């Protein structure tokens, strides 16, 4: 699957509960080398704090974390100037101000917050690939994380708009970089319990919705590994002719009309 001893950049590490960390661990399991990015020193310090009991000291020492705020052009330039050849990139980055762009009311006067959310959650992928593709002279794979944008979910509001745009960007980048033998895809995951997700107003409602509509039972706590496995599949050689696609890893919820009936439940 993963290129043995290949180097993979996993962007958007927050903590050991984040999907980025699960993806990085899975890459390492299959023989790849991982470089993470965190937004700033504070996130790295929190992750590597020796007082944290969920990360063994030996594992903590092996983690390589570079800084990159994707809204700062110089950060992106410096990141890719200071790393070598890459075989794949994971873009696990998203943000919307929960006070203005998520929640009960869709409409907002916070236009600057909308723009910032779009920059981080969508446009940043284009910036990343722009600086990254010269570092992938032999081709490679880029995978980003999205969430079902074909339906309007309560509370998700402007993030749903950003995810729809992100999926369109995936298709555009896939067309542009086919000649470079670089594939660009997205994984659309079901709701997962992370610290980032805890900031989404009504996140519990999303989990409850999945209990009603997912043909295969979905566990918002445990199924991040299923998502990580799908990302690693798209990074690897077994998916070398797949590009511009959104792969749904959500227990099938995205294809269901209405709720699952009692006789359909596992």
C-alpha cells in the first residue's frame, strides 16, 4: 500500500485524538515516514507535553512536527523549502468560527469570518499543492478530509459550503496535476469525536443523525481508524488510477433516503 520508507506530510495535527494523528500512525504501520505540521508552537508544545499520559515518551521523541499556518504564504514557502522529496500529502485542515458561521442561524454579518473559514478549509489545499508538487517529481498522492456536502445538516451551515467548495477544488487540482502523475482525492468521513469536533455546535445531533441513517453502525469514537485506513489506501499504490474522487467512509449514511427501518438494522 504505502511506499516503503516513503515520506508523507500530514498537515493539521492538533493532538493524539485528531484524525491526522491516526492517519500518521497508520502510514508508519505500513512502513512510511511521517512529517506532521502544526499551526504554531503552542500546538506542538501541547502535543509533546511530557505530562500527557496518552503518548509514551519513546513515541513522543519520534514525532517530527513542522510549523505551518496555511493562511501565511511565507509559512508555506518555508515549509516546502525545508523538506525533501515527498510521496504523499494529507490535508486535514478546517476551521469555521463556531460563534458566527455554525449554530442555530445560518445567516451572519461576519463576512470576514466566512472568508477566513473558506481560506483555511478550502483554498489552503490549492496553496499547499502549488508549493508541494515540485517536491513530488516522481508523482504522488494528495488526500484531503471532507464531510457530506450533498445534504444540508443542522448547525453545520458555512462549513458545509466550504466542504462543497473543497470537493470542487479536488476535481480541479486532479485535472491540473494528472500530467505530473499526482493524484488528488478526498475522503468524506462520518462524524468523529475529536477536540476540533467538540467545537461544532450541535455535534451531538450529527452523531444521533448517523444512528438513524447509517446502514452499517457508525461509532463516532472508534471509526477514525476506518477513515485513516481509507486515506492510506488513497495515498498508496493500490489506488494509482483514482483521482478527483470523493470516497465516502461513513457507514453508508450518505446514500440513504430517510431513516433506517427497524428490520434493516444490524
